[in-house]
């Protein structure tokens, strides 16, 4: 019974952040739910995966990242997958009553979807999860310098893409 309790605790502690992370990859709520289920089924079937963990959250993000990459590879072609990412509009933001805020959130969601998957995952973990570059590097199995570079490139692309939107909303010159 202890194993079931441990999986329940892991799910309660991490499922919502894993869901948000995976949604940034899949851009599809159904695929995200499937991947989240796969992760916890894998842990239930292979409880030894949880032994000797230094950082369970990083481990779960790594599992989520690998599952998302596997999903992408299973899709028809990499190019078609990238087109689907850009074409689908899934917002990670709550609806807003202010039309300017709603417009900006929509544009930001589209801009995030246009980022390459490597940059999008790092930007998400840094901005929405508040992770350090060291933690991101460990979870995604990249170097901290690579994580920082992907973050910087992602932010540069977001700034460039959203600058006209910001000017339009604020009537700035």
C-alpha cells in the first residue's frame, strides 16, 4: 500500500506543473493527458525508478520531456509536427475581461507556440516554474549554458514578435 500512497503523493505534488510543461510541447490537451498518464503508469510499473532520487521534480520533468519527445517522434514527420504546433492555439492563460489583456495573452500564447520546442520548454520552466538554469539543465539533460542560451534566444524571439503588439496596446511610439 505504501507504493500506491507514494504515487498518489507524487501525483498530487507534481501533476499540475507536469501538465503545464507537457502542454507546451504537445499543444494538445488530449495528448498531454495521455502523456501524464503514461508517466505515472510507468512509475507504478517500475517503482525502482524512484529509488535514490536526488530531485524527484527534476526526474519527473525529465520523464515528461522524454515522453513528449517520443510522442513527437511517433507523429508523421517532424515538419508536420512543427506546423501543428504553430497552427493550434492553446492558451496557458486564464481568460481576461479586459480586451487588451485578452488580446495580448492570445498573442503571447501564439508567440510561445512559434518558438522551437527546445526554447519553449526552457522558457516555460524558467518563467512559469521559476527554475534555475542548473535545474533546467539537469531535467532536460543539457548543459546550464545551453539552457541559458535557449532561454535568451527564446526571450529575444518573444520580444521581437510581441513588440508591435505592445506598442499597439499602449499606443507607444
